[in-house]
C-alpha cells in the first residue's frame, strides 16, 4: 500500500464512521474507482483501532462518569440506580444486536456485501431514511436514551449497518430521531455506542494486526483514523446543535449517483 493510499483510506474510515455517510461504503467505492488493491485485514483492524481511540478520547469524561457510576451502584448492589450507570447498561444492551449480527454474517459482509452497486442503493436508501427522520427533530424534547425499548431499537438499527453503505452512525442517529430524541442527543448516543461494537470488531481480528509485516502503513492509518475521527465527532456535535442533517442526506444521494454513473459507464465500455 502506497503512502498516499493509507491516509486516504484512514480518513475515509475516521470521518465516515462518525458522520452519517458510511465508512464501509467509502472504503469499498473509493479504491474501486481509483483501481487500488484490497488493503488487507491488518490495515482494517488498524482503522478500527483508530476510530475506537477517537471515541474514547472524545468522550473520556463521559466514560469516567459512566464507569464510576456503574461501579458505585454495583458496590451497593444496585448497578443501575444512577442515571449514568443505567446509560452504561443501555449502551451494553444496544450493542447486543450488532454483535450477534456481526458474528453470524461477518464472512458474508467481507465478501457478498462488498459491491459498489449495493453501496449505491444503500447510500440512497439510508439518505431517504435520514431525511424523514431529521424532519421529526424540530419537535423533539430534550433528553437522552433512558428506556430498554429505545436502546434495543437503536441497537437493531446498528446491526443493519453490517451492510456497507447503510452507515452505523446514520442508522443509529435516524432511529433515535424517529424515537423522538433531539439531533445532538441522537449523535451523542450513537458515538458512545460506537465504542463497544468497535472494540469487539478490533479484538476479534487482533491476530491479523499482530501478524502484519510492514507496520508503516498500519500505524499511519491508525493515527489518521484517530485524528479524522476526533475531528468528525467534534464537527458533527457542533453542527447539529443549530443545524439539520440535511447536507449529509444530499451528500449520500450525490455519492450514490456518482457510483451508478461509474457502473453504467463501465458497462457501456464493456459493451
């Protein structure tokens, strides 16, 4: 992998993981358009480690409060007695559907789902879903996720992101918006929810990272994914305090159109 390819792929992962534009969709389509080879499992693990570092650093204070609250509650025999401890439990619960889906469909996600045509369709479809969900946000009341039902529904939405182009953040944010949460609260819960599922994905493939021969691109990718992920988190949280998700909807439609045009152009040339 060249010195240009590593940071480009890493930035696509870091920004696409937290902006509702699909990191997996970009990591499939961008190399396909540019004729780049597959980046390999070791680099994929490095990218996941980079985005995991980003969400841990960005919400370090939140994680300290959540873990501290859960520990205090556990010592008293009531782990979910405080709001922060309950939120940590809900994040764990919401991670279950994605973990199960990942375990059952991981091989298919690495092969059959990696199609530019499928990415174009899912990018456009989730763009329409996000558009409809965002329209509900103007009437939403302040508040974070507090119910088991809402956590499970957001977790099911996260599981759908196993299909490239859906977008983990896009799916979870859309579901939270449909459930009546405000734009910023939806994004914050989505970002916190990224940590356990990303940790699990990276841990399962840690062996591939340890067997990596050339660590240069791997470390470069990890660092670029971390920095771009941090910037994406801070940007989106600042953006949705006063603005809508509409620009990301338009971006998804435009991205899908570019992929479809490229596919049609390729078919025409072959014909």
